[in-house]
């Protein structure tokens, strides 16, 4: 059982503690901003993934591991991330983009081909390009926002990472 209580300013009384596991979806709207932040932080990765999925159109997509000689490739987007950089490689209109993490020693720690066709129901879909990458933090979890060009046109894309900066999954949504 997880009890949550949020501290407020001196002029606002502290809210009563509540049990996260007792909350129903309709209860979330009545939480203060501080209580909602605590609620989000208490969620497991699986619970957070489920909550996010309710607001997204397509995904979650897992992608697949990708290996290449990255010294021979030029990144289209570079975003500072975890004492290193996220790299985006838009390869061609017939090959999906690749996202990679290069650490401070310039070594690639992981790389993922962002291929939605690996998911059931999306076998004929293709992601062509990722542009305009911006990193944000939501309830202590980092999210990469971008514009994704795929079969349904240009839509918002979101990639989620684990607490150590590893790739988790991505969504595409209009």
C-alpha cells in the first residue's frame, strides 16, 4: 500500500493522505497539481505506459536493436542527454530512422531502428523521418518530442526512456 501526501504552501492546508491503489480514473481530476505529480511518480513503468497509451493514437512501438558503424554515419539531429547525446539518423524513405545514445566517451551505448511495422496492425506502415527533437521531463521521466513523417503524414512523436536513459518505446499521435 502506498500512501501519498503532498505538502502545500503555508497558506494552503496539507491535503489528506490517499492510497494510490484506491484511486479510480474519475478521481484523478480532483487531485491537486502536487498530488497528481506524486501519483505519477508512484506509477510503475507498466502503469505509466498504460496511462500514456490512453492519450496516444498509435503505439507503443518498441522498435528493434540496430547495429552499424556509426562513425561512418552523420546524425540529422543531436540532442544533449545523460552526459552524452541522443542521435537521430534519417536514413532514407525506405528505411526507418535510427535513434542512438552516444555517451561522453563517444561510444554508442544503444541504438534502435524505429520501425512501427514490427507491431501487430502496423505491418504495412513505415516511419520515414524524425525532425525537430526537443527533450522534456515529465514527472521525473524524460521524453523526446518530435515531428514524425510517416504513412499518415506529419504527426507528433514521443519517445520514452527508462531512469538510466535507455530506450523504452515510442508513440505517434496527431
